[in-house]
C-alpha cells in the first residue's frame, strides 16, 4: 500500500536485534519507548473524537506495538467507538499469577474526559498493565487527531513494513 498522498514517508521499524526477545519484556516495560500503531488497512481519518473511519463511518480498528511489523499477537488491541466520546478496548495482559498466560481485559475510554475505565472485578495484578496499554492507546488517538488536520489517511503498520523493505532516501 503506498503512502497516502501528501503524507510524510513512514519511518522503518528498528532492526530486529533491538527488539525485546520476549513479549513479557514488552509488557513489563509499559513506560518504555514504544506505542501503538494502526494495523488495519483501508482506514481514513474522519470527524469527531474517534479519528478512524471506513466508508465515512467510525470504524473498529486493530492496533499493534509500533516497534515491529506483526509483533507479538498478545499485544494487539482492538479499539472502536462506543458512543459520542467513548471508545472500547479489548486488551491482552499477561497474568504472572497464572504462568504469564494472556488474560483478556475489556476497558473503556472516555475521550473527552481522558479517563480509563476498567472492570471492577479486574485482578489488582493486571491493573498496571491495563492502564499502561490504555494510556498508550490514548496517546495514539491524540496523535491521530493531530495528524488528521494535515492528512486524509493515517500511516499503517503495512506501510511501515514496506518502508523497511524499500527505504526512502532523503
């Protein structure tokens, strides 16, 4: 997929040697220098608090860590609009009390109030991971809303992967 018209060339991913060797390292480093990226094709920017649209309507998207293409499925996030200024997230957190097995967490975002709402019955040991990942999603949404003021379409994970295969000279 080519870079959207008028959009800056996407940065390639870091070399694989620079990646954590284990998805649990990424989960434990929630304050680290990684974030989420759009990993859904055929998305355009649209109006309103939810920036991602398909065919003119707010769309549910998949997000992935921005440090590698198709990095660790257990860190994907499904995110979608849930009302005027609300969004839902389906996160995966690693439960150290259960042999680091992935645990699915359903969370909500209040986009106008910038609040994260977690389930009341979420085990305390999963709360820091869920909050860390939800904050990174909020950062991505902030960046997307700023980017849509300039561009019609976001850069996706697939575009970044192509940039790695064919680096653009500047």
